[in-house]
C-alpha cells in the first residue's frame, strides 16, 4: 500500500499523542492513583460566544471522569475502548469511518457469577453514543478526529480556478468537467498550490451549485464555487475557513431564505452549539450572508418601524431605521408564485435565532393555532448574540410579519441568468450582504 | 381455670342471671360470634392448663358437623390439651357450676371474664341441648375420667348426665373438652377463627397447634422453640389496686379475728406498721373483728388503702361548692383533719382559705403530693405475678408465622399504674414473606390473648400509627402522621411491616365492655412508645445496613464488570510503552484500587472480574 507522506506524518503525531496521554493514565494506575480523566466540558453551559473572535468556544470548565465514580464508570470504560480502537487503527494504517468505529467497539459485557442474576450490557448501543465518545477523545486530546484519520462521508464539493495537493497528487479544480472535487474528510492535509480567484461562493443547495457550475459562473466571476449540500460537514467548513484564512478570500454564503438557511450560515460563521470545541478551527467569522434575504423578496417598505417601537429596545429600532432601504428583486406576481408559507417548526427555529421579543414585536394577527402554540412555547428565548444585529432583526422581522419563506431555486427559476449575472454580482458589488 | 383451687375460693351467682347479663358481652350474641367465643374459651383454658404449669403445649382443635345431628348449623368443637388435667372430684363444679374466680390472690391468667368455659356450656345447652363432654386425667393419675355434664340453670348445680373411667394404658395427662353448639362457619366466622388461631400461634412458638376445620382443612403450627415463658406467681393484691367489693369479699371469707391481721395476711407489702397507720387514719380500731365493721368504716378503709388519688381531688372540685381548700380537704379526704389540711395546703404553696373549686390543675397536683405525706407509703406493686412472653419467644413466634427477613423484640421493665403492675412488650418483623401494606400490620395482645378487632381508640394502635395521645386526633392527617413517624426509622409505605404489642398486667385497662381495646393510660402509653422506639431503631439500623450492603454490592459489580474492558483497551496502547506484562499488572492494580475504594476484600472484586465475559 502506498501511503501519502502527509498521512504518515499525521499518523505518527496521533500515535504519539495517544501514548503520551493514555500512557500517563496507565502510569497513574500503577502508582496507585485512581484512574481519572480531565476532559473539557462539552455542554451548552460551558459554551461561550467569543465576541472578539466572533465564534463559539468551549469555556473553562472541566469534567472529572473517574472510573471509580458509579455514574462515570461506563463512560470511562467507553473512552478507554474508543482510544484503543482509534489507536489500533492509527498503528495499522487504517482509515475507519465513525460508523466503522461504532461497529468495532460494539460488543456485549456479561457478568456471569454463580448465585447472581446474570447482567448483560453493550459497550454502546447506538452510534450516537460512540460518536459522543469520539467527541470526548477529540476534546481530551485537543485534536480533531480528521487529524486522527477518522473519515466520514464526503459531502462538500468544490470547483474553481485553483490547484491543490491532496495526498501525493496535484489536482486542478478548474478541470473537473461537469463534476467537482469532493472535499476530503481531512482538509488540513490539503496543500493550496496556486489560486486565481476573487471570492468564495458557498451554495447551500447542490442543485443550484450544479446550475451555476455549468453556467460557468466561477470562470466568469473568478470565484471558488463550493456547495455544502445542506448542513455543512466539518471538512467543508474547515476547507472554507482555510480559504478565508490562508488565501484571504472573502466568503459569501448563499442559502434559502428561511430559518434553516440562516442557521446553516450561522454554522459556517460561528460554529455549531454541540461542537463548539472545533469552532476555533472550523468557523469562518468573516463569512457573509449574501442571500436570499427577506428584504430581497419583500423590500423594506413592508416594515412598520412605529410598530416595532412598542416592543423592542429603542436603540435597536433606531439602528434598524437607519439602515439603507431596499427595493425587492421580485415583483408582486413572482412573490405570489414563489413564496411558501412558514411552518410552526420554522417559527420556532426563527425565535431561537433572534429572540422572542422580535417575534412578539413583528407578528401580525396569527390565525393558525399550531403556529400560535409554537410561539407561546418559546416565550422568553433571548436569541443568539450574532443574530441580534439590526440587519438580521430586520430580516427576521419581515419573516415574522409575513410568515413566508423562499428557496434559492425560486430565484434561479426566475432565470439562471438573473441569478448568476444580476442577483449575485450586484449584491457583491453593492455590499448588500450581512455579516 | 381454677381447677386446683380450694372450694373456698369460689363464690356463687345465679347462672341464669349471669347469662342474661353477659350473653352479649361474653361474645355469644350470634352463632358466628358464639362459635369464635367457644373456640377461644377452650383454647385459652387449654393453654393455661399447660404453659402456666411448665408443660410444652400440644393443642388440638377440631370443629366438625356432628353426624348424629339433623340440623346443618350444629357444630361440635373439641379442644384437647396435654395439660395438668382436672381431679375428677372437681370436674362437675368446674364445668357445671357458674363460679367467679377468687380475687384473693392475683396472677395473670388468660381468662378475661372469670366466667370461662361455662358461658359456652350454657350456650350449647340452650341451642342444641347437648351436654359438655369432658375426658381428663391428671399427672400421675392411673385412670382417665369421662363426664357428660349439664348445668341446672335455676339451681346453678351440675347435672352429671354420664360418667365413667378407665385405666390409663399409656402415659397421658390433659383434658379433652367437647361442646356442640348452634354455630356458623360462614366467611366471617371462618376468617375470625383462623385469624385467632394464627395470632395465638404467634405468641406460642413453644406450642404445637393443630386445627381441623369443618371442611377438613388442617392447619398445623409446629413448635419451633422448647422454652416456655416463666409461669406467673400468685401474689397478694396491692392495696392501691383494691376496691369495695374486694374488701367485702375478704371480710366474708377471712378467718382472722382482727382487721389488722386480715389486712396483713391478705395485702401485698402491708405489715403491722402500715396496717396500723391505715386503720388509724380510717378511724378504725385495729383489733376490731372484721365482721363487725360498718359500711362506713369499710368505705373509709378502702379510701385510705387506695391512697391519695389526684383524679379524685379534681372531681371533688365539682361537688364542694363554696368550700375553702381546708374545708374541702378535711371533710372529704379520710383521716385528714382540718389542721392537717391547712398544713398540706401551705406545703403545696396554696392559701388554705381560697375556694377549693378555683384551684388550678398544678395546684391540685401539688396538694395531692403534700397530702400523701399523711398516708401510708407502699412499695411499688410486685411484678412477679406477671408473665411476659420474653424477647426470644416473640422473635421465634413472629418468625414462625411470618418468615420475615428481620425481627426484633423488647420486653420493657415492669412498671405500674394505679397499683397494678404491668409489663409492655413490643415485637417488630419486616420483609421476607410479609406482604407490603399501606400501614403497619398491628398484632395486639393482652395477657397473651390476641385482641382481634382493630380499634383506632386502642393505645397500641395510636402509638404504632405514630399518633400522640396529646394531640387532638381530629386535627391531624393520620395517614401523614403515621408515614412521618415510620419514615424516621427508614420505613416507607407500602411496607412489609408487622408490629406486635403485648401488655400483661394483673388488670388490663380495657375501654368499655367489649374488651377489645386498651385505654389511654399515660404510664402504659409511655412504655409502649419506648418499647416501639427501641425495636424501630433496631429495624432502622438493619435497613440502613442493608441499604449500604446493597449499595456496596452494586458498586462492586459496576466497577468490576468494566475492569476487563478497561484493562484490555489500555493494554493496546500501553504494551508499546510498558511491554506485554502490563495487562496482568493493570488488571491486578485496578482490582486492588477498586477494592480499596469500595472497602471490601480484593477477592470479592476479583471473583466478579473473573466472571466477566466480553463477547463481540
């Protein structure tokens, strides 16, 4: 088997890390010290929003996982088991996926003592359990699983005028035909060779990515075109981050105009709440949301500033009123054709993003009982700080006011030409995006 | 049954009169109750004839439908014991003449009414017309005697219908008594009788008890201990516990020539000095013939002997009108002169010229204390007359019937109320085969007799249910109080809990005529409470220990079962650093550390670790 030099290096680093950290545990046991792991806490309460660097980070709290603590014993065993599986794979030049690992570690522990009821349990039952232990290993070692050569399904794709080295091969991302390069699960092992691009456009939807690719968008506008195909995986996020970090390219995110699309943007920009420990390496704080905006659909005249004053803090209302007004890209007739009614789940998610007070201030008369119930259930939710900006509040406000959402495909079906040659370039040119 | 006593110790009343008066009270109100009561009378006599005389009882109870009878509701109840037997010359009177047991001597016996089995015999005679059949032989007698006896109700004389005797062919002694009555073996009678026998079996683990029902079902309670409770001794009555009837009876039967001698001979702890003092106070010449005492003198004598009773002093407040303290006391308390009343009042810190009716409770208590100085002092009543079961027997008995996982018992030291000695015993059984219930299952006993009817005004019931007699019962949530009380001892309901209370005394203070519940006597309540707390604390210790043990076991298993996996996993990484021998070392070290942590032997952890299989 020919292994790339890059992989070899990473492997050796991983093996060293395991020997160092777990060798210490063994040493402690031999010295009569109880087996204990100190792991940074991965809980919401230990997740902090770093205002300065604009991303979610793990807080200072540590979790003491002692083997002799009744409630932690199983978790401790699982962590040891997981460490042995990953270590074994590293040593044996393997590339397990998280699913492989789940199966490798899953077995039954049986206590069969005479005069005692037989006890039986599995090391773990669902993959979510073993995934969670992988995350524990990541924070314990301070390393991402990709760097331990644990793979996951490739999801993200990229095309553009650039050449990279992956493994020992050089790949030209401008020569992918109608296809695209799948972003490998270990993007840190990619080396950027040469790039001729002005910006990065990340498209949420694979279908829209393909349309723009075939249209020649990236050639025409000197773009690196990427799709996350829905919720971005870690590799895509790390890849985007590196483009932004190392090449200084601005990153634009094009997503649906609905709470789900906004959340995808948020994951690129800030990180995900459940995996805040990797934000430092995965988040792209400078990512820009280029659309689709609610204001692109409805314009800004639909907002009644006076109404907002009743329920929102005056400084926010003041800031919103100072934002430049916008005209809609869609006509009244197009809106009627493309708009989709928001569902209760959408409303709930929107409130989680920007806070209950915005919903309360902007909602009109809601007739739908299910939506009313969804709203009541979220009373008092404060919203995430990075969505409490006037630009976002204006977007969300229009959403609550109209209870409408819109997919990017709607803009594309108005005409690919419109999307590629007018909507995107014009928005970039006029700075019509939100950070 | 006072079968061995002298004839002089009995006195007669008309049986017809007696039965008319006591039929309901004695428990013969309906066929179902009559059946139960008949079983009780016979069983209690059988036990008294055995365990009180140092004999390990073998009791056989058979209820059957007589073959000869035409009526379907006639039942024959036969109880056989291996007791001391009855001398043949006493048999007719013992079964055929209604007598009251003598009270000249006191000792704790089971019979509660003093009527004994005779009520059942009269009931049988009235309902089925059948005589009582008795087969008996005393220890050492060479013959067995056989009688059929009826009672001449008008004359209160036994009628011997049949009699006979034969030579003993084997060494047997005891009594077989058989009665045919109009009865009932319906659900409630069946339940009551079986429960009675079961509860009797609880306190007689030293007895073999066989019970055959009319349906030919057999219950057998096998003897599990060969130890008998010490038989009660006969003691003279304590002067504080006597009454008018007692003195009058005494006068009738005494052979002494002087009152003084009569008192000294027949009362507990009364010597020449105390007798003289008492008689002087009562204003009676010690050398007077007992037969010449006037009614008034007898009354005064009883009052002095019983001593100063604070209750009487309270009651007096309602009847003395406008009298001053000095007047009220000197006019109503026998033997206290006006000057003595003044002195006592002053000693109690009370102005003797105040109105007696206006005294507070505390003042009356102090006054009673001061007055006692003028009265004879007695020793506390002797408890030799009492026969407690003893802790061992209670524990054994609860085990035999309930098969609990934990059992404890306590016998309190003797105490006394109003001149009557008593001993409280409390047993507790928990878990095992006891079914869980929403409150403690309470087994009450008085003088070894089960009290079956659950009664919420019984003092044991109150104590065991965690109710204080001081609190107004209506004001509190009883169930909550009960749960809170037991919760202190680690018992959360529903729980498998049985509590046994036994009060033995020469006089059980029953409430009312039903004789099923015991009155709120503060001295008894105190002893019950202390006894219950004692056994409940033992239970708590047991439960805490059990919980700890369970927790420990749990911990051992939880930790031990993961040791092989942790060892194997760590070895995969560590063998490259520490070499191949590391697996064994790690395993032993983890076993050692775990054992140390939990506080058990390494061997115990190792055993579980060795029993772990990790499959794929």
